[in-house]
C-alpha cells in the first residue's frame, strides 16, 4: 500500500500564511467589496456584477482611463529616447563615471510626496523659482492651478525629471557591457555612427530597455502620490488620472463597491498591457 | 594587398613615458611581405595585441611610422587602411542575417547590390556558410560566428592584410584544427597577407611560414618554425617553443671551454666575440641521451607522454630533461647524460653566442 506523507504542508505553511496575509486576503476583500453594497455595521447586500456594468458604461471612468494612457504614453515617448540619449553621452570610464551615476540616481532617491511638494512650490507663479521666472521674466502666462495645459506640462516634466534616470541607468548598464571588439570591428567594417547605434548598441540594450519600459509603464500607470500632491487632479478634472479617480471614489465618496470594481479592472488592464508588451518583446528570443 | 613596413615603432599607454618599462612596445622594426602568412607568438602581455591594433589603426603609436607599400598610413583610421581583423570573441551583428552580416562592410562602402551578391556568395561558398545565409546570425554556434567575422574581413576584394587576434580561443577543441586548416587553405586561395596572433605555439607553427616571437614588447626572433625550433636565438624562444622547452643550464667558461659544474661540455662551434655576462648552455631535450658514461645525474621524474618518455634528471642542482624512446629508467636511478654536440649552444645574457658548426662535406 502506498503511504501518503502530508508533513510537507508544514514546510510551506509559513510562506502560505504570509502570502495569504499580505496578498490573498486583501485581494479577496476587494473582490468581496466589488460584488456587494456595503453599509455600516458590516452590513453587506449582494449586487453581482452591477458595479462593473455601471463603471464600464460610465463616461467618467473612460475619461480617467484616457488621461491615464495619455500620461503614460507621453512620459514613455519622452523618457525612453531621452534616457538612451543621456546614457550614450555619459563617459564609459574615468573619474566622471561615479559623478554622473550619483547625479543620475539623486532624483530617484527623493520620496515621491517630496517630489510633488518640491515641484508645487517650484512652479508657484508668485514665489516659485520657475513660476516667477516664466511669468515675470519671460512673460509667459503660466499658472497650473488655472490652466489644464500648464498642469499637464508640469506633471509630465516632473515625471521626466524624476524617472528618466531609471532608463538612463538601465540603458547605461546595457551599453557598458558591450565589448570593445564590437566597436573596433564596426570601425574596420566602415560603419557609420548611426549603424553602430542601430546594429550594435540598440540590439545589445534591448533586454534592459524592455525591463526599463516595463517598469516605467507599470509605475507611471499606477502613479498617484506626485500628481496628487502637485495638482490634486485639477484644475477641474484635467489631471485626474485613474488612481486619483479611484481614491476619490473610495475615500472621498466612500463608494466602496464601485471603487473595488474599478480596482480590479485597473489591475487587469495593467497586467494585460504588461503581459502583451513583454511577450511581444521577447518573442524573437524564444525562437 | 601590400607589403607592410613598421619602422622605429614604439608605443606606451602612458602619456609621458620615461622608463623603458613604460613602453608596451619597444623599438620594433619589421617588414611583412606581401602575401605572407605570419604568426605573432608570445605570452600574454608581451605586446602582440598592441602591435596588431597599431597595424589595424585602432591604436596610434607613440613613436614611429607604419607604411603600406611605402605609403605612410600611421594617421589613417582603420576603415581607410583596407584591413580586416578577426577578434578573440566572434563579433557579429545579432539582428542581421548571415548574408547581411557578410554584406555589411561592402554596403558601408557603397558597393552596388550586384557586386555585394557576387562577393557574399563567393565568400560564403569558401567558408561553407552557403546554407546558413538566410539565418539570423545570433543563433549560430561560436565556430560559425567566428567564420562570419572572418568572412566580413575577406569579403572586401581590396583588403591589404587580414589579422587574427587569437581567433580560436572560444572554439571547441575538435573544431579548432578544422578551422585552422580552413585558414591555411584560405590563405593559399586569397593570397592576402595574414597575421595571426596567438600564445599557442601549435597554432603559430602550423599556420605560419614566418613566426615572430615577442617578449616584453620586443621582437626576440623571426624565423620559420624549423629555425625557431633548431636554433633559438634567445633562451626565451627555446623555453617557449617546444614541449618540454629547451634545457638552459648555468655554465662557466675557461679558455673557450664551457663547463657545467665541473663537467666539460662540447659546444657546437666557435664562440663569437669575447663573452661577458651570464653564460648558459642551451640544449633541447630531444638531443639529450642516456649513455654509459658522461654527465652523472639522478632521475627525479619520469613521465610517459605517449610516443616517447620525458626523463627529468637532477645534476648539480639543475634540472635537465631528456626525451627518449621506449621505457625510461626508474625514479632515483643514477644515469649518465650525453649532449649531442651540434645541438649544444652557448647563450650569453640570454642571446645565442655560438656559431653553427660548418657543414661537413
């Protein structure tokens, strides 16, 4: 007769408990909220898919989603090429390497809410360095609390300032790993600078760039703190990204059901786009 | 194709070299004849790769000139010297097919697609890459990748010299000899000057007509493989070439007669000049024999290396190796060693100091 040993369960129990405690149970709570109407005193009423249907037919959600994609799209279009360009112009050896690396890493070391606060003060039209300079020296009418375009320019600039370094450092890591022989062979083959970039540097950077884009996509798609501190989603709703809209529903209006449903959809979109992107980028390597 | 002349070449990686030791290359004067197969042989760090990079133009020498067919190319960049170089690790353009890899140097030089096609097809045929032409280069094995890097050098019809910088380092042992004979064959077909850098004496001796042996940034000897083996100009060459290397024994000179410990040793011929400095006897293990009388020694180690036996003996505190056929004596056994006279040479401060024996008629 075959003996069955169940002792193995004891070994996975600690990690199972940990994961349950910090991931599974909170996640299931959200699922639980998303299908019920919640009242005080732990009173729940079954609602089925009502919140999902309501959300997916609502203009407010699609507008926030549109803004979110616009934000993420814009920062990727700026940060990736800019990051590559900076990485290409950084020195490969010598005493300036650590200096450059530290300067690059600095913005990433600043807490997110401090970044938001810094840029908020920086851009104030009356006392902020940038705001005052734009309004009173260059004569450009700039006030991000009034003008949606100014608000968008500011949150995009802030994100570029804060996170381009990540792309730079990853791209740089890819660049320095290219052996000298590649550049020497290209020189002998008579390759132009563009060819060197197109056929040596870019292919060698591809794996790290894939990671960089993936990280920047996920981070910027879930961004909350910095735009919340900087614009609070305004003026009007012009910079209300998905996360800000979600918090407004959950904590502002205390609509836990719709907010939970939105969280799940939000999560699914992030996951789906990341998966699609990663699969497409690594498809060639598998063959 | 061209004759390459290196004149008074010196190179240092320091900005202001003062000591001789600051120089990676010390005073090189060399002529490479058009169409020759050369090997540049030396231990790691002897300056052979520096020399190669100076010829290809990747490095500009601190002093001296490089001439291709009497035209000064010292200040020309690599792509204007019409040279090709194959590196230690295969360099291929990952995103391109094998065909595009081979066509790359031609396209960069603005050749029309018809020419590109003829050249690429011919070179692929020569290197046995024809059935891989449409494949992505990234997925190939190291030896095929190395063939592509060779092909990119050979595809240009006007190439002056093809240089190989330890090209077989990453190739599997059983493919090494295959690629090596391929190289030899290519040299015979293409007739371009080829320079092959290596620290492996087998590779150098099988590939080259002329071997240039380097040590510490200096050329120690230039010669055919046979010359290097038979008459090493320097004890270093004797050590470095041959397996095991030449025996080098301290000796004293009294009235033109060499003595090892107290034992007189007959040299191959007359000693040139009046030697001052460190004197040594050099004899290859192949020419040391065991006999009934002679230099007495004790066997310290016997290794059977297949077709012959290497007997290592201890005599007067020096190690002497002899290569003999058949089984060797027991370890610890007393033996007598004889040196074949016409192969026994005197070295003064490392350099050969005896004249070869006149050929007996």
